[in-house]
């Protein structure tokens, strides 16, 4: 299934934030995040309902809370709330397992920004180990979920090098 003429809303949860991206006919038309509504599942569900009401998507994509590898704490109930909200709307509800085809989320964000140049200036740099996770990562995670659902073209991963360091 490819995006075609559909309006797709993908929602993601990361540390202390939730985010939404909307792609219509293959073009990124909206992205927004919230730290305030990411404090608990009720706030996240309320925010997702507002985004759905505003954009009336054909497809809603969220991460599978039962296979949410690196998620913990309040993120799991938030992901569960996303699934429950999306089940109650007139849209296809895709709950996907987050794939990790890149070495890190920062490399993945750079590749996604190549496909969606509007986000190019939002690609975060990896902070020092003691630094906070960049707020903008949540938008790239939402796009990655859309890709993992098969609604975007797969991104080629980083070039692999042969024994002499040449790209293959």
C-alpha cells in the first residue's frame, strides 16, 4: 500500500513528547508536537483526537505498544491510547512494529529529511550522552512509522563498505 491520494496521519511517542505528521498525496502537509499532552495517556489521547478531527485522515499509523522495543514508562500507555483512539474513528488503523534499519535515529532522520525537505532544517544533531533528546526526533519517528507501515518508499540504508573501505 502506497500513500497515493490518501491523507495519512502518523503519531509517535518519545521521551516527554508526542508528535504527529500528516502526508497527503505523498506530500508532507503538517507536523506538530506536544510536550504538555505527553505527560499521560489521557492527554495524548485527547491530542490525537484533536489531530484526527482537524485532518480527517484516511489512515492512522501508530506504533505497536506490545512490540515497542525501547519504549518504557508512560510511553507504553500512550501508545496503547493511540491504538484505542484510532480504533474508534472512520479510518484505517495501522499499528506497526518500529523497524530500525539505520545505525541510529539521527542517521534515519537525515535520510527522511532528504525525502521531505521541509524538515531538513529540523534534523537534530546527536547530543552529548548527558544531554536531552532533541524535541524534533518525534517527527522523524512518526515518518518512520509511516514507512514501516509500507505507506512510504523504503529508504536505502547507509552504504556498506567492502574490506578496502569502498562503498558497494
